[in-house]
C-alpha cells in the first residue's frame, strides 16, 4: 500500500506552479463528445480523475494523445457510443457529465451511477435528472445504469431549488444543441461553470450569463471542435495558500487567477496571514501569531466547501475558538477524527465544527477519507511534530498533480512510499 510519509515542522518557502482546474477539466473533456472533430486542450492536470475520464472517452472510440504533459489532443470523429459501465464510472464522481454530453449529442445516454468522492453522506443527482426531464428526456434507472432518452431535446425554463455545480453544467451540456431557448435559474456561479461555458461557446454554442445565477442558452444545430486552455485550479491554489500560512512559510503561488481566490484570501487575511496579489500569482506568508475566525461554506462566491478541511487544520493552529459551518454538504467532517488523533481539539455539532485553537499537532498514522480530507492531512502533517503517515492516498492522487514534487521543491519533507504488507515506519519504530 502506498502512503505519504511527512516529517513535519518545516516552513514552506519558494514558488509553486498551479495546474489546470480539475473541476473544469472533468466537464470540458466529456464536452468534446458534442462535436465530431479534433480538439487540443491545454493546461489539463495530470491527475487520476482526468486519466479516468480520458480512458472512458477512449473506450467510447475517441483517439486521445498527449502532445505534451498538459496538452491532450482528442479526436472524437470515431466515437461509437454504446454505454458507460460501472467499471469505468466507479472512481469518478464527474462521470455524470457523460450523461449530459451524450444526451446533448445523441439524444440518448446510458451511464452507470457515478462513484468517486463520498464525503460521508449521500450525493444525489436528482437535480441533474430534473433538468434533463425538463428538456424532454425520459429518465429511467435499471441495474445501476441511468438511461436518458429523447426524440428531440427542447429548450425550457429550469429552476434549481438548490445551487448545484454539477446540475448546472450538465444541463448546459444537454441544452446547447436543444431546439429553442433554455434558461437555468438559480444556477451555480463557480469559475469552472464560466470556463465550461467559454469552451462550449468557442465550439459554437450560444450561452449567456455564465457566472451569474441566470444562464440563457440558445440551442444551435451544430458545434465544432476547437483548441482551448483550461483555467488554473482554484482549490489546488487555495490548498497551497493555506499550507503557506499554516507552516508559517512564504510561498509565491504562480499560474492563478487571484479573483477566483478572493474568499480564501479574505479569510487568510482575517487570520493575520499576509496575502499579496499580482496579475497571475499570489504570495502568502505568515510571521506572527495567527488568530482564528469563523467560516461558513457557501456556493461561489462564498467560501468553497472544497477548502473547508484544509482551512480547519489552519484554524486548529490559530489562537482562539473558530466555528466552521458547512452549508453545502451535510456531512463533511469525517476527517476530523483523523485530525483529533494528531492532537487537534475539534467538536462536531450538527453542520458545524467548533475548533479550539492553539493545538500542538503530533505526527500520527492517518488516512485520507476523501480528496480534500487528504489535502488537510498533508497540511496537518507538514505542521506536526514528528512523522505523519497518510494512507489511502489514492484519493489525493485524484486531484493534486505532483503533490510530492511541488511540496519538496519548497522545503517540505514528504515522500511517497510503498508498504507492500501495510507495515509502516511508525509501527516499526513503536
Ligand atoms: C462539485 C464539485 C465538488 C464540490 C461541489 C460543491 C466537481 C466535479 N465537484 O460537486 O468538489 O464540493 O461541487 O462546490 O465539480 N445536490 C442535490 N441534488 C443534486 C445535486 C446536488 O441535492 O442533484 C446537493 C448536494 O447534495 C449538495 C449541494 O447540492 O448538498 C451541492 O452539490 P453540487 O454543487 O451539485 O456538487 P457537485 O457538482 O457534485
């Protein structure tokens, strides 16, 4: 079993380059299904979720070639759609975008229920399906497969009673070629929604309002292939921003869009960290004492839920009591058990975590319960005294490109080690 082994208490100093946004890429790659042609997509992150998505496209008949490490050429001309089985969707939450893209292109789709990150609660896709139904698709489920079928998709007004990133993007994918006008109300406004809309518009779609809560889509009859560069990953950047502050280090984080990082920047400043914004980079450092603050996760432009676990680690080191409320997911505090084993003092009260600050973290064997929980464990390990071993790092590989190299280059002591019989350095020493 592979683990990350971290020797903590080292301040991170230097420069880190941010890769392309996972949550934009996992939608843009399946969106290529919507046109027959050759796409060149740049700034594609080299992470497991992307590899899984590309493998699915290949299995459908697309030709996928990396022209360099972050640029992929996708030839969709020979896609011979059948069905996407569970074997292919089980590791990838975002496989639900195949439903919207296939439905938009072929008027029918058959895709296994998605797997991927489970934060400890259910992750429904009822809003996605409600959107497809509003466009005229008949939805059925059978043996774990979701089927969507329409004679012809027809534009409609769709109101989401909950803000959903996935449902907003999925309906955009299905509606771009529908007849007439689709209006999505109470749409999500995340940066990757805008990125996907920009990509689709470059393919010839007519989408207006992405980035606001009302998106208008005039259906077009044909889309064409294009070349595109994916935006930088807001959450990868935010993770390193928090790591810089938590280790009392000094990082210049490059290839970012500072505007996308504003909610994280604001909270870091509230804690007493210094954040300097440049055109496409951001510097974060911390010298003196940091103090806690309250965080409430919200859809964009609120504080991102995907930064909640990482920020909670920082708050456990800050002075004072902080309250962290997750209003997006019902049960996203599973990782707290791991943190408390390292010495954090955190109590869960319903949807809130009450964080008693000034903890002295000590290295321990812990696991990555999910992707961002894993990122939180890395930050905790970087700050802890002694050695931390993180298992189940497969989750971290889903979303962080070259995390060991990026951190090692800025002074961290972190290694990926293989423990064939699940033995560990910590156990051997004990
Ligand atoms: C995306 C992100 C994920 C992030 C989340 C919220 C990707 C691939 N993943 O997930 O990292 O944590 O946005 O920012 O982009 N909901 C429903 N019914 C639905 C869909 C969602 O009730 O059909 C609820 C969810 O349970 C949740 C909330 O809506 O409480 C937000 O979920 P949503 O924005 O859809 O998350 P994802 O798109 O799955």
